[in-house]
């Protein structure tokens, strides 16, 4: 399985650029369209007179569909590979006659994912389908019902797979402990989806308080949004912490021991919990795709000048879409946290194998190792800053272009002239490709540079594993900082967007009110947070982990 690391690296390499480039593309177009269209010209969202409107709608597909697909593909790839490595090393240590079950287990689990998610998706039926015309149902409730069915089936198939593949004569009850680890992962996934929904859905208090703060101006809206994002990091971190520790202990106490009688199943337990978390990934990705589809439908309704009643329905769908996008991001961060912990352990195993020296812990009391940690945390902030400023710069180009068109073609506002949509698409496409080079290079080159510099230093001072230790510390700190940063950015961005949607339903003065204008400012600030920097960070965490795995021999 060590050779498969390259596959995970390839997946994370593309996912980083898809997420970063897609995020810059979609949000620069969105911010540019909103600032000139809504704020300066006072035309509604997705109005066909806005020259940036096509770029905005195309951006939803680029940033939300393609990029999130690449992200979850990479999560699953990284998780399968690290679970295979850990399963193989554990089977080797315990002298299990046939280790193939432990190695193939992740592949079987993800094959079942397709089956259970398909059943969950097919179970979604609106009451309209059964011939009863009802008042508008809550789309979120219907999707939650499908998700609950998927989760129930996932629990059953997961239990079955553990009994089938992880049963061994040496520890007859080990499979049951691993099945419980999977259950821990599944519960963690559900908890993450629920927490994200609580903080970003306008049916709940946090977003309503944020909307209320918009009624006193732009500044209070920004303060409330930032504080909501910071507060929303607490629950997910507690959930992840409980999940990692309980899965580790369930694995340790499963009865599998090495030659010296030491329990060895702990890390494989966390690997199984990560598989449990990702065992409904196909359904979660489906909920995510719902967002851009609803968003684009709303755009088509506005452009084809349908009656207001149709737009009201698509607005409800769009707000639900924002929530499902936020829940998918929460889910992706949770799985990234668990997967990074695994990749981290796989990295330490690999270094020990190459160096022929024991490598069990990383001591951050050593100054060089502590410095590695500082560099890891700094990397996350620098990367976020560069990603957000890339959106800002590209949005400025779009704003200038849209203003130019409104001035040079006065007939646009009376529908006498057609705007040049292609110009804005060309601006965001070329800018997103250009702007993703700098943050991308930072992500790839920094762990290599740190590892090689400290390797040379270590050889000079007689510390053979220094390079590997410093990189390990950098990876640990980057993971911790990155998870908190991504949670903060994603939640605050999603909450700002839905606070605006809540006011647009007629609350606090409705569209065009002062509260609505303040909410638009919040939403504009939140756009690069939730769709560029936030999602790119958790891909970055996994990318750092896979790079260090691939490059491990260079650091020795």
C-alpha cells in the first residue's frame, strides 16, 4: 500500500487547484455582480441586464460542483490509502495469517456507500408525487429523511462488512469493536451535518440574531458574523475530539496484540471511524450539488422574467441549498481532520520503515520542532490571506468592467442593448488561473523546503531524524490551525448569506431596506470566506499530509 501514496498525492494536487481556482472564479464573479448590480444600480440578483450574471452562474458549477467533487474524491482516496497502510502494518505486527481482509476493507466499505446512498437518493419523494397537493414542504426535511435512511443502511452494511472481513481467530471479538468504531464515525458525520445546519439555517437562532444585527448597520453585521463564526468552531472540535479518542480506545481494546503483547489496534480503530464518517459520502455530495442547481434555477427564473411567485419558490430552494453546501463543508472538514490524523500516523510508520529507527512521538519541547509547528500555523493564515485577496483583486476587475458597460451602453438598463457577458467570463477565467499559482506554490514548496533545510541542520548537529520531526510538527500544527480556520470561515460565510436570504423573505423590512443593504455587505465579505479560502484550507491540510508521505525519504 505504500506505493499507493502517489495516487492520493495526485488526487489532492488536483483537488487543491480545483477548489482554489474554482473558488476564485465563482466568488469574484458573484461579488462583482452584486456590488454593481444590487448595490449601485439597484437591480435584483441574477437580472439579465447585469453583464456579470452569466459568469456568476457558471461559477456555481465550477466552484461548487467540480471543486467539491474533487475535494471529496480526494478525501476518500487519502482515507482509503491511509487505512490500507495502517491495516497492513497492523496485520503484519499481529502475525495474522491472511491480512487481505484488513487491506481490502476500505474498498468494500466505499463500494457499499454507492449502494446505500443510491437507495437513500431514490427514497426521496415529495408529497406532490403522491397526488396530494400540499402547501410548500420544507425541502430540508425531505432531504434529512433521505439522509436518515442512508445512515440507517450504512450502519447495517458497515456492521456486516466488519464481521465478513475483519474477523480473525486471534481476537474473535475484534470485529465488533471495529464495527463500533464505524458507528462512532457515522454518528460524528451526523453530528457535523446537524451542527452546520444549526449555525447556518435561518430557521435557527444564530442566523436570526445575525439578521437582527443588520438592522443597526453594516458594522454590527460584520461584528456579529465574525463572532458567530468563531463561536461555531467549539462544538465541531469537541465532536472530533470525542470521536478520535473513543475510536482509538475501541481499537486498542479489541484484543489484537503484537509479539510482545502490546495492543496494536488503536490507529486502525480511528481509520475505521473515518471510513464510517465517509460511508455516506455519495449522499452528502448529492445534497451539496442541490445548492448550485437551485441557485442556477433561480438565475434562469430571474433572466426569463417569470412571475414573482416562481422566484419565491426558487428562493426557498436556494436558501436550503446554502445550508446543504455549509453542511457538506462541515462534513468535509470533519473527515479531513480524521483523515489527516491517519495520514500523520502513516507518515510516522513510513519514516520509521525508511530510517530503520523507531519514530513514535514528536517532542515539541525541542526548539526546531516547535519552530516547525509555528511555520505550519503561519502557513494556514498566509494561504487564507492570499486566497481572499485573489478574490478581491479579481472582483475589482469585474466591477470595473461592469461599470464600464453600464456607462458605455446606456441602453442596457432599458433592455434596448444586450450586455457583453463573454467579457466578464473571460476576465474571471483567466484571473482565477493566474491567481491560484501563488497560493498553490506555497502549499507544495513549503513542506519540502522546511524538511530539506532541517534535514541538513540535523545532519550537521548529529540529529538524524530532525528533518522528519520538524515536518511532522509542521503538519500537526497546520492541521489543528487549518481545521479551526476552515470551520470559522465556512460557518461565518454561510450564516451571512442566509441572514441576507432571511431578510429577503420579508423579515426586518425585506428587500431594499437598510437592514438588507447591511446584510448584502456581510454576504459580500463572507463570499470569499465560505467558497474560496474555507474549502481550500481543508484540501490544503490533506495535501500537506500526502506531500509529506510522498517526500518522506527526502527528509531523512
